[in-house]
C-alpha cells in the first residue's frame, strides 16, 4: 500500500518514519480559526476596531501567507495607525495568547488509519517547531501519544532557534535517531519547503504532503 501511495520512496530499506505536525498530520487552519478569536478581540480593542472585521481579515491573510509569515498582527496594528511601543506591547500580548492557547483538535480518520499502518511497520518520530506548551497541547488534543513515544518527539522551541528546521540539531533530541540509523533508512513527511530542506540536510528521504495522504513525493 505504501509503495502505491508514495512510489518514489524505497520502502524496503526504510526503518524509521518521521512527521512534521502542523499542516502534515492535521489541518492547521482548524487551529488558526480558534486561536485568532481571542487575538482578534485583543487587537480590535487596541485599535478601537470591529472585532469581526479584524478576525475576518486575519484569516484571509493567513490563507494567503501561511504559517511561515509572522507579520499579521503587526499589519493589523499598522493599518489602524498603532506603532512604536504600543504596537510592540500589543504584539507581545498577542504572541503570549498564541503560545499559551489550548486548542481543540482531532485527526482525520484517514490520518489515523495511515498512522496505524506506519506504526505496524516502522518506528515513528515527530519533529515540530514552535512553543513547547502549544505544541504539546496540540499533541495531546490530537491523541498522538497513541503512535509517538515522548522520547521520539522533538519540539525545537524547547531548545532554541538554532534547533528549528531546516537545521538538524533537533535530531539529537530524538532517541530513535541517535540509535545508529543510516539517514537513507529514514523518511520524513512534511508540508513545507523548510521540511524538505531539513530532510535534505539530514540525508533523509522526503515526502511533501498536505495532511499526510495527498501530495507529491521526492527524495
């Protein structure tokens, strides 16, 4: 089955399979729709603006730019003439809300089935960037402990920016990846170019996907 879904991967040689989290195992928009509600209220209060208008604009902007774009809060404030110290203070408050948020998320049934299939054949690991509190909250909400052992989960935010993808330092924090595996015996699934760059840097085979089950594949 895996050879049919991802034909460019040399599955006979694979011993470990890794995954990004956001946008790979679940639809990240589900999270954004939740977390932007309290943030839009905070921004609207600062800007003396309509909360629904701010929320709608933020969602549209996120759909245009994606999660790698880090200026949405700044753009909202600037559009209402909020700058300098008031802008920076509000952005800091927004980021705190974002990083401390506890989302309600669920895996698509197809993702569950595929993770079951992967876990029957390979050791699994997870590597994700972001705030430790937030990424752990997503992990719990999605019930990922069913497939991923804590010792094989790496959250770059727990160690510093130098551990973020596409750097490969985070692999040193994954028990499975410190066991002497040859890089070409590992495949990594991700949805962004930074995941591809990480895989190239680590020497892993790579599958670019959207929600695990669709997308192109390449080494």
